């Protein structure tokens, strides 16, 4: 009997431990484990209509199923990063020596499913006479993002894989050995619940080698589920602050990482963190400093925060977020992951720019930091933060930008906690000199009650007075203490971090040792890959056809892309229905100009086809088409037609009043751009556009105005640097160029478009 009792007791302990460790949330310096979604991930096999479903083992926690993670993607602190010059742990200073003590991990915000997906799983779409085409889709309704891991990836240079979202926006394109030629890697995350894969090869151009296997799919948890499981609604927990906050929720699962004096992360009082966009106008200095903040998406499932420090494209985060080169290579470093406006949900982002890590410059387990060099030149775009090499002062005002719960960028500027130490409702230093989150090394930790959550790990604690970083947030308040001691940051000064990284901040900027996986920052990508057949001469070939006409005339101008043989067109009359003429079989990047007689002055249709289904714009060349009817331009659009588009050709399409046309090329950061055209006589918005989602995309908009007076054109950039990263725009009125701009402005610029004479700038800021 005693043995049976002991067995039962052990079984109960194991179940309780699993419930605490997996079913409950922990925030160690704002990173926690949270339960995965109750719905299993599934990969939709479009080849045979089946759904691959892998159910992870589950246990019942609180009356609902909770899936156990199927693997552990995060490196443990048991080895020295490969970039570290020391050859042996015994040769390293204690601040850099790795440890086998259990530690915290990034906040887990995704549900992992083991799969086996290769080209055999894809649907053969037939492609075209130029390219083969295989497609596959992974869907998880309600997921916040989808990420995939390639166990292997080996393509010949004639073949590529494109990864897109549900709207067809290209997220990444890989060839050869994939991301940074790693061969085995995590692909870029795709926002939303659908990830689409397209594999194509240029036929007859080489061996067409396509060899890959996807072995893991991660689907992101919805924001509300992440926060629900980080925070506890239990009525048995005491309220924080004043009596009005009886529903305040605490983080829990303090036993998950049994480090000395383990700290939970408490959201002190109500959640005072706010979307970054809410402070763009009221706190412009803080907002501009916050541009240097990065959201880290790690190995598909984890999330933390980082920030650019100094001009050398170095990023600072917590060591428990990035513990080695392996973790770094699994991470998307996302900048400007903000909500589109102040009032959108905290989990909603309007887009972001992504960089890779290429080198771990320095790190310390005891001081919980990792200094990482990024590819490209993000510091020139987003700026960087400086370090305040001094002891923080009790009561001084601070703010903390970051990505709590992996959300869009949030600012903790205000603090309603009763013991915050501030008198004006702002975040402030509560104390200096507390413990060091259970690490054996002691230093003067900075304490505060500003709100953070799992995912805030690695956020900077910034002095409002100096605009410089005082500390690196990494640890939370002790549970059930009413946030008495606050949350903790490692100090930058003295025995803190600054002295260990100063030499790297002051060193000359090195050349990037690996090719950047991001598009260039100042010019559009090359339109034609090196393996494609090229046309001779310095200009693309031009095809011209003219004819005498006694009925209405239609003129057509088509700029083809790199795969011109995939595109054709047909002109049809309607009474009786028959095709009048058509065209196709053009050379790559040809410019086609033709005039054709219509059958009569009735309705006709112009039909464009693309055998591959991606039109003749964008990414594979900047194609477009223009159509004139009796000398009046009636269409001017880019070639993003998909498989097919049909246009009406008739007198009804002619703009007999005021015809305006906008040609806009987006820059490297298209989600920042919007525009509108206002009719001054009526005060109504005649047309508008943006934000856009494809870099260096050509946007063509024809607008017919009814007033012969003036119009106002306004273009905006949410980042306040215009289209300076490779964009431009031109606007014509009745075929007269009114605006021709290289995109150099700040937040916005407005032009008056008169009937006579050039446009004039009437407002900018």
C-alpha cells in the first residue's frame, strides 16, 4: 500500500507540474510560456484535397485541452557562441561564462506541428511554356501568423520558391540553399492565417533541381488568447492598487524556472501601455526614439524585444532571448511593427521591415544581454539609441518602448500604479539597487512599475530627460507583493553593460560579412535575374503596328516583364461576338505599341491573359498597359492582372472633363505611404490609395474629375521620411505633367493642381 500511495502522489505531482509549467504563463523579464491554441495546426494539401493534421499530446488544464510543445527550439546556455574569441569556458571572464542553470526563454506565442511536406505534396499547376509552377497552401483559421521550418533546402539557380500571404503579397523568395544559404532554416514569418508557397523553374535553362522538406509548421496564437493565458483572472488573487481595479490580473507559474528568488512579471495595476502611434503627435521625441525598437520573432514560436544601439547596426536584447548563433539564425528582426493608427487593436500591425542577424558580438548570461550585428544598414533608416553611463536617479521620468506579448509596438509612458514613485502619472524610477533577478552576480538593478508583459524582454528603459538608455529590462516583480519592488532592468552604467560593449560601439563600421537578405535600401532590385535570357541592345525591343481606320480607333501600349511569352491579349467586339485581333509571343521586356480599328462605336472588350498567373508586374519586371480610345487615354494600369483581366472599350470610358493620372513607385517601406486627391470646388475626396505592401511597386491610377477648377493632391508617409528609400511619384492633368517628384518630403506634402501652369506646394510638414 505505501508503494501505491507513493506512486499516486508522484503521478499527481507530475500532473500538477505539467499544469503549472505548460498551462500557466510565466514572465521572466517579460518572457513566458503560454498554452497553445486548442485547435491543432493543419497543412492543406492542394494536390489531393486532404488535410494533414498532427495532434500533439494534450492534458486537461482548467477544463480545457492544452497542447504540449512538440519540441524546444531555443538553445540552452551550455556553449559559447561561435563568434566568441575565447576557446574554452574556463578562459572566459565570469560575466561571459556559460551556465547550465535553467533559465527563462522567450514568450511562446505559437503552436508547433510536426509535418513532412516536399514537392510531392504540391499541386502541379502546369505553369507556362516558360516556367513550371507548383503550389501549396498552409491554413489555420484565426492564426495571427504562420511560420515554416525547412529541414533541408537545395535548389539550382534556375528555380525559386516564393512565400506569400493570403493577399498574394510576397514575403520572401529563396533559391540555392535558402535563407543566407543555410540549407536548414526558419523562413520569414507570414502575418495572417494563410501561407502560400509557389515553386517555379525556368524551363530548359538548367538542371531544374528542387529538393526541400518542411518539417515544422507554427501557427501564431491570437493576441487575446496570448494575453488571457499570461494573465490570471482568478478571483482568489488580491487586487492591485486602488479598490477600483478588482479585475486586475497577475502573471503566474512561478515554479516553471526554479532559479533563486524567481520573479514573476506583474502588470502593475491596469494596463497603461499604449499603441506607439498614439504618441506620434503628442510625444514626438519619444516616438522618434522608439523607431529603433525591434520585435524579435524567434524560431517560429518565440518573441522578445530588441533595440539598435550606436551607429554600427548593433542590436541589444536579453541573453535569454538569443543565447547563441543558432537562435540568432532562427530570428526575424522586425522594425516598425506598429499599428496603423492609435485606435486599432494592440495585436494588429500595419507591416514591418525585416533584417537578419549575422554575428553575436558579445554577450553575458549574468547580465542577461546579447549584442548582435544585423545585416544591411537599419541604423541609417531607424536611428539608434545612446547609452546613459550614469546611475539612475530615484524619481526620474522614464519610458519603455517594446513588444509586450509580441504585440504591435507599445509605449509604457504613463503609470497609474499607486506606488510608482511618480507624482505626475508618468513612469518613473522606483528605486535603484535591488536584487538581480536571482542571478549570482549583484548589481544596482533599476526598479519601476511601468507595465510590461511577456515579450517585453530586451526593451530599453529610457530617461526622458536625456533620451538615453539607463537599463535593459529583463525581470519582473515578485508575485503577491502588490508590485512593491517593481520590475527590474540591468543597469548600463558602472559594473553594468556599457563597459563591456563600449569598444564595439566606438569601432569602425565593418563591412557586412554575408549578403543581406533584405532588398537594397536605396535602389530597386535588379529586374532581370542573371540566368534569364536577355534581349540584345541597350533598350527593350519595340513592336509597332498601325492601320488605316474608318471606325473608332484603339491604341494599345504594353510594357512586358521578364517572362513575356506568358502574356497575350485579345480584342473582341460584342455584336456579333467575335475576336477582332490579338497579340502574344513577345520577347522579354518588349514595349508593344499598336493601333487597331474597332468594328463600330459600340462596346468592345480587351482581354489580357497570363499563363503563369502572376501578370506582368511586379517583382519580375515593371510591366504596365495604356489604352487610348479615339486619342483619349482611358486606361493606364500596372500589369498586375493575375491570370486574366477584362476591360471595357467604348465611348463611355472616355473622360470628357478633367483626366488626371498618378504614377507612383513605392519605396522600400510601402506600408508607410498613403495619398488622396481632393476636388477643391466640392471639398470631396475624388480618389485615394495606400498603404501598399510591395516594395518598389509601380502604381498607376487614372482619375476623371468633373470640375475644371483646382484640385489638391496630398501624399503622406507615416515614418516621416517620404519616399526617400527608392520611391517617386508623377501626376499629370490632361496629359500635362503637374508634379514630378523624387519623393523627398517628411510626413506629408500637399500640392495645388491648377488648370493652367505647374502645381504649387501649399502645405508640408
